[in-house]
C-alpha cells in the first residue's frame, strides 16, 4: 500500500494551503471592491451631485475639489479591485469548471470597464469646473451635470454585467461544495435580481422600491461571500492536505 505523506512540505499540504490563500485573497479583493464602491458611489457622489440643480453640482465641484478628486480615485479603486477580484475568482474556481470561472472573469471585467468610463466622466466634469472654456453649449453647469448623468447611467447599465458575474459565481459555489450551498443559491438569485433590476430601472423609472428590492439577495450574498472567504477561505473537506490527513489516519 502506498503511504500518504502529509508532513510539512508535502504536495497535498502545499496545494491545500494554496487554495485557502487564494480564497482569502479573493475575499480581500472583493472586500476592497465593496468598500470603494460604497465610499465612492454612495458617499462621495451623494455629496457632490445634486440631481435637479446643475449649478449646485458645479458649485460643489468648485468648493470641494479634494472630495471630487477622492471620488475619482475611489472609482479607479473600484475598477482595480473588481478586475483583480475577477482574475482571482477565475484562479480559485478554474479547477471546478474553467468555462464558468471564465464567465465570472469576463463579466467582472466588463463591469470594471463600465466603471472606468464613469471615472473618466467624473474627471472630465472636474476639468470643466476648473476650466469653463471646456464647457459645451449650455454652459459649465449644464456640461458638468450631463457628465454626472452619463456617469450614473454607466453605473446603471453596468448592473447588467454585475448581475451576470454573480450567477456563475453562485453556480461554482454550489458545484464545488467549498462554501455553503445556500450561499451559492443566494448569489445566483441575487445575480438574476440584479439583471432584472437593470431592466426594471429603465423600463419603469418610478419603480424605485421594486428595483431596490431586487438587489437585496445580491447584497446579502455578497456580504456573506466576502465574510466567508476572508474568515474561512474554503471548507476543510476542500483542502487536499486535510483529506490526505484523514485518509492516513483511517
């Protein structure tokens, strides 16, 4: 009978530790995406952009230039963390199903590119606030407002691909059994909800409550996913070093 070695430096132990390390790195990148997203879109943008007052938006950019630059940096942070998280999700799940893992990476990258466009719009708006000669017909206030509106729509349509990346991610969680099955199911439901939210938001502009409710499963699933990956990595039975140790003990 061939003996299974599970001591320090053995292949199963190295593989198991590597899987856990990859899972935790993925979780940290996902956490970075969540933090930069909340701070950039919800906090900074909310303080600068006044939906019904172009002059108010322009005034905020002029008076709070540092905050405006912070908002741009945070959006770039979103792009960076989402792109890296997409790559690390592929690295984590490619052994489970390379095609599905590739879908997570591709859909995540497309969403990152959309937010990159939003960051460019915010940077252009700040340039217009600093140099009024860049304004198009309608004046600086109207130009700045238009750029923020386009930025917001880039976020809106990007929700389609954000939803799409959650669906294969949840399926991989279920198939791999490395994380709780219910988590995978919640992620898939959240992905579908996000896709529907994108269509509902544009088809029914006044259906804010319904659109918001559609994103609740995704929020729950993402927070759960981030927490599980960062704290636990993967379940013990997914680690070859733990499995080999169990076989040797038997």
